């Protein structure tokens, strides 16, 4: 597989609106990678932290799923 400088540039250009779909998390893009950082509440019981983190992760995954649908529809020129 041949990689060029164009690949990361196209990825970032194509997905630059992903930030607007990931509310409630910190996201970073570098080359053709995306990192999303999700943190839970501190100062509460560990069990409650796990439940809180699970809810936050579930929300982020739902947002990513929605983003993928929007991108697919945009590629098909339906929106």
C-alpha cells in the first residue's frame, strides 16, 4: 500500500466536521487518525463512575453512528 501526504490531508478535509457531532468529548485529529477522550466524574463511588462512563461512551458511539449515516447520505447526494 502506498501512502502519500495527500491521504491524511484528504481524511482531515473530508471529516473536519466530525467535531460538531462529538459533543461532550475532546477529539483530536492527526493524519488519518481520530482520538476521542471521554472522562467520567470524580469524587463519586467507583461503581457510579463506571455507570457514568458507560452512559457517556454510549452517547459518543450513538453520535458517531449518526455521523456515519450523515456522511453516507452526503456521499449518495441525498442531503
